[in-house]
C-alpha cells in the first residue's frame, strides 16, 4: 500500500442535498465541521454527488470516514456503522441513490490502484424519504444527526485525532456554498413543502 | 407493424422486445427497449428517462445569485458547466458584464472540464465497450510494447511495464473483486481487439486514472473549494494577486498560475500521446462496425461556447461555433437564436408531464414542468414495475426538445460537424486526418465510432485551448488588469423589477441552456434543457424519434442476451457519469425500482 500523505484523514459527506434524506451525509459532515475543529491532517469535505473527482482524495487518505444515507431496509433513522472492506458492498446494497454507484466505484478504483485507505468507517443512516425533490431531512434522520456526529468523534478519538469543540460564537465558513447550507436551503422551501 | 417517421426512420415493433435498464444513472436514470427481428437486428428503439428531475420547481422563489449552487448538484459530472450556464443566464437577465479575466478563467474551467470528462469517459466508461479486459491477460507484453511504441512516443511502453500491469490485472481478476470491470460481457464476439491492444488500453485506463487527478487541480486553483468549485454572478470567485502568499483562502498567486501552466503542458502531452493514438488504434479494429449514426448525419445542433472576448456571445466571438444543420445539408449552417420562441421548444405528449395543449411545444421561457405519470394502454406491468413501455403514449420523464420542429443530436460530433461545415480548419483538418488514417469515407463520420472519435479530437482541441487561454490570462494580468469580478449590480435594489435571461454553454455531452425569469428579486421561473434531454428525447407529436432511438436502429447484435452493441452506441453519447457501466441483464431481473409519481 502506498500513501502519499501518511496519517491523512478524510471525513467525507456524500449524497444529494436536493433529494430529502439523500442529503444526510453532506449535512452531517457540515454539522461536525460547525461544532468541532480538528488537527491539520484531518480534512472535512462536502463530497456531494461527485464521483471520480473524489478519487484522489480517497487515495490520499489513510483513514476515511464516510457519512451517507444508505438503504439497509431497517426502520427509518437507524444508525449503522460499517468498517473497511465491507463498506463497498454495503454501499451497493441498493443502487437507488443518485450517487451510491459512483462512490462504490471510487472505492473500487482506489483498491485497483493499490491505494485503498488503511481504515474506512462508514456512518450510515437509514433514510425515510429519497423521493421528495427539493425536500430536506425528515425527522427520523434529522434526530440522528447528533449521534452520527458523536459516532464520528468517537472513532476519530480512537484513531488518535481528538477534535476540539469550537468556541461559542465562532462560526466557521461552511463546507458547502453558503447558498445551499441547511438553514438557507430550508428557508427557501415554501410552506407545505415542495 | 412498420411505420416511417417524419424524420425518415423505419420502425418495426413486431420482433422480440428486449429491455436494458438502467443504461446510466444521474441526470435521470435511463432505460432502453428495443425490438429485434429474427436476424437479431434492431428494428425499433424506445429510450426513456425513468426519473424525474424537477430542478425548475426547486428554484422558484430563490435568490437568482444562489441558483448556480443548486444547479451544480443536478448531476455528478457536469457540475461546473451547470453552474457556468446558470450564472450566464442570471447575468444575461440583469445586464451584468464580467471582466476579461473572469471570462478567460471561466473558459479555462470549462476547457478543463471538457478534457477531464472526455478522458474519463473514454477510458473509464466507453473503452470497456470496445476493450475486453479479461482478454488482456492473454497478451504478450513484448508484442504489446512493440505495438505501443509503433503508435506513440509515450515513454511508458517497455515490455516490463506492460508485464507488471498484466500481473496486477491477473491478481485483481483472480481476487474475484472485478469492481468496475464486473459488468463487462467479456469474451463476447463483438469485441475485436487482439490481446495486445486490449492490454495496452487497460494499461492506459490505469494511467488515465492517475492522470485525471492532475487535471482537476486547475479547478481547485480557480474555484477554491474542492470538489465543488465556487462560482459568482458577475465574474469568478477567485481574486488574483500575483505576488501574494500561499494560504487557504488567499488570492491566486504566481506559484499557482505556474502550476496551472505545467498541468496544461502535461495535459496536452497525455491527450496527444496516449488518448488520440489509442483511439486510432482501437478504431482501426472496428472500422467495419459503422453503426450508430442515427440523427448525426441529418440534424445536429450546437449553441456554441468559449467566448474569446468577454461579454460577446455573438457567433463570431464563439470559439466553438453555434449553429444547426438540418436534413444533412452541410452546405448551410443555420443561425440559432435561443430567445426566439419558435426555435427551441419542448413537447410533452410522449413525456410524463402535463401541458394545457399538448399538440404545441413551449419555449423554455414559458415552459411548464407539471408531472403527470400515466401509462399507455399497451404497457406491460404496473406503475411501479414496468415490464414494457407503450411508446405510443407517454413513456419518459425526459421532455422532447425540438429546434424548429426537428429532433436534433448534440455533443462533440455535432460540434465538429458544424465546425467542419463552416470550413474552420481546427475542426476540419483533424477530422480529415482521422478519416484518411483509417481509410474511411466522410460518411463514416456519422457513426458510433465517429462520435467517439470526435470526442477525442475535441479533448485535444480543449487541451490546446487551455494553453491559449492561459497565455491570454497571463498577458492581461501582466498588463495590470487584475479584475476578476464586477459587483456593480450585486445588490438586488439595482435590478429591474422583472427580467428574463438565457445562459448557454456546451457541456461535454452537448448543448446546455438555462432560461430564467426574475421578478421582484426572486426567481419566478427556471427551465434547463440539458444535452441528455436533446439526445435522449422520446418521440414528439409528429412522431419524430430522438437521437438515442435513431442511433440504435438497424444495428445487428452478436448475442441479444449481452447487449454490448446497444451500450456501445448509447455510451458514445456520454449520457452521464462514469459509473453508468452497471448494467443488469436484459430481462431486468435485478432492476432497482425507482419510485415514480
């Protein structure tokens, strides 16, 4: 295994924020970023629906944490942790999401090139609604945001990268463009939903 | 029953019906159904978008300056092109001009996206429709080396190098984790390459994978955030300070501009020494397989792109020309006006939408996106489990866009055909050279192979244009003009009460337009007509078939249970995303159910 930046950690939120609970991954990594700061070798990223653009980032990571909405057929809002080489097969359980196939391929290609991260932790949540275009997170998924963030912190502490809680009132620039951050995105949804 | 469409294609739906689903994902999932006769030749084709993409509905009521950030999430590949088209539409509506540097940087972002997308498409999606990965295991590395050295000066070409790659591949295949190679129809007689050409192509697949990470650094320099670059109405998000420090969030400096320059050099080298020679080498084994032309020899359309000087979107200033060719008349390139209500129109009588009068098409400025999912009487299956579509009724989530009533093909082949017809040397000469090298007549251009070749030639065009734009940017910066944004009309109070605008670009896969209507500082209406809407269009009121449908007709299949010929032709349009190689069997037994309304 070759790693260009030994010790690099990538925390990636993936999914399409325009498809209701599909946005979970992007929203979760943002929540983590807004509440905590990390040592310099830990990179947090809004991966959106990007496919191959994410490959170099995955290849360079020694430790990869993925937030994603994954359909396991469990009750909505169930939190599930998956590790290492089990992750691609879990990502492929149902190819219903707009990005899953893409990211599964990114992981496969990182393996082909001999640069699969040494450690991978998927923090997945069972979505309720993937169909409402222009919608936001549903309640069962939204209430799991806090425990998802806690799960990421627990894992990162275990791996030797403890974060620091941000000072009160210290608001960092958001990972995603501010035009589509959660508050602004939801403010633009008309009453009665899309 | 046999029918002839108004655009001249003969359809016969009496033979066995086959379903390929999904053909691709993102930007609307795709499904394709064909009828084959007893000679296993495709005689009817039905292309359907199986997922609703109602961007138009989401944007209503939003701040027009935010629209790009929504648009770039439509799709996982064209992000930048959608964002660019969106800011152009808003600027057009509000009369906002952009600085010269912003125009040049946008052109560089767009050219970078073209090269990246074309390269990734060729090696990671499309090559596997021509290249048999498993057959590469039989190659003689020495002979592979000789082959590679005979077609290109590219240095990675020793026998030992190919042997190493082959060993890696053997290990990979033995592990049973085929990953991206999992769904190929390996061993199908439709594959024509000798083992050595297969090994060379697979090797370059891996090299392209390493190389694509270099190209996208250009996006990171100018767009800031990775992997979603920032865009800005009125210019670009990156300020420039040639002598500034290297720091997160700091303006782009000389060190970064030099990095961009060196990436451009390597990009030109890779495209011209690896991609193009591979294309020719692969093409030489398939030059008898000239199916898939479809609409391309008849009707092609481009909106044009790459304005040389800022703020002039007229035909003389667009380096990729704008125009339309109809009925195969290459002697006349017609003018295209995206504001003219009689030119671009979308029809829905075969699409799952509702118009007050479905005999009429609507120009995007007055477009309506009102979903109406209902199936025709001859559909087999149910709303949630369609076995067979009824193409005489509504059968797709894709609308049917038409130009002056014509179904049109868009994309690299259309752009090159228009450039060729206009007699512009940078389009005409490379086409003539490829045809001469392969010993093919001009008509051979209008084929699946021609579409694939045009994309490669275009990647080279874009790589060289990157050099042109970088030189231009440096010259302008050195003359003292550092401006990258015009914020004069940033405040909504400076806007008219009501305004309409259109933004256009050429996405890697074809003409893209966004039409916006702004009222009281908010988006009143927004319509995007994307390239895959043009190419994947269903039938229209008059019965004209779309580009995908036309391209599949009359293609013989080696083994209908392994629809490699269908995939090859549909993939040649680059319908979307590299991950779209995941194909279920033709019976569709593993089909993921996408809920439609």
